[in-house]
C-alpha cells in the first residue's frame, strides 16, 4: 500500500511538471524542452554542439542551445520547482518586490545576462520594463540579442567592472553559464569593460529599480572600489556571490550593502537586498 501511494505521488509530480512546462512553452515547445532537458541532465559533460531549439515563452520565441547549460538555466530560472502549491524559480524572491513598485516600466540592469533568461522572466510580467543587459561572451551575447530583440532591451557586449578598461573572457569549467573575465591590456581578443557609472551616464538613468548581478566573481572587483555612488540610485540588488572564485566576496558585498541601508533576504544562491 505504501509503495503504491509513493508511486501515485511520483506520477502526479511528473504529470504536474509536464502540464506546467506545456503551459510555459506550448505543446510542441514543451515536449521538445522535456526531451532535450532530459538528455542534457543525463550527460556527464555538456559539450554545446551548437544546435539550437526555439521555445515559445511569453508569446515570443526563446532560443536555447541543446546539450548545454542553457537548458539547466531554463529549468532553474523559468520552470522552477513545485513548492507549497506553487512553482518557484531561483529568482522567486523578487516577485513581491516587483509587485510593490509604483511603475509598470521598471528600470533594470541585468549584469551577466547570459542568453537573456532573467530579462525574459521579468518581461513576461512587465513587457514595458526598460532593461540594460550586459554580457561579455560573444556567442551568449548573440543569443541574448535574439531573445530580447522584440522588447525594450539595450544589449551591451562587455563585462561589468569597477572602471572602464579592457577584459579577456576566460572559459570556466561549468559550460556557457560560467565564463570569467580578467583585466588585460589592449589586444585583438579584448572586449570592453563597463562600470555601472558608465551605464548610468550613457543611458541617462535617474534610478535603477532592480540591479541583478551574476558575474562569476567580477562582483569582487565591482564592489572593491572607492566609487560606489551608483548604489545611491538602486532600489534593490539581487546578486549571486562566488566565494569559490574570489574568497571574501560574500562578506564584502554583504557588509557594503547592509551598511548602506539595504535589507537582505535569501533564496538558494541568490541574495536580495532592498532599501
């Protein structure tokens, strides 16, 4: 009896996930996603063959690569997990904050935008959001532009840094979501580094409603700076720190933001700081 009950619970959970995914991506896209996600999850090494599939998300096309970490990010950010009778993704803690905003056109900086999944998550509920999406890796950036071209998104090819300079992209060991940048002299392979101050000046921003930072260790360089004036116009910061890349990052980021009057909440890897 107990085994049968467990089997029923397992089957219900599988069916619930299938229904949720089809609701998100449509029948064809949902079944396609389930097939490729299962294959990617089973792979011991994701090689990114270059093959892409299109999903339908928020009534617009969403391009993702098969056999790559793209599918793992879709699962984490867009699909989520069923907890307490609702689907919860890794950025679930921003929901209540976004609902409290007095504007339907929030201004958001997506630092470490990857292929644009966080931006699309926001745009699903706030299609008029003004987003500035920054991504240093060229192939990720190409897909980012494709995934946001029908929305008010300014895509910036470069890496966020404490100051404007030149950076080199270094492949991490965890696929397309783990590229690291380091400061270099001028070279053919160098890309531009851009500070938050420069983004604010370039686009004449008077406020930042939400600043999302997931930059694989570059947050240490960003916060370890004498100039943090950009924090004055930020209402909220959601950030993933990477102490395994630069030790001491988490302590420094927490100290700086808490000292400046932000209050903190945590869900899994992401920390949300709200003024």
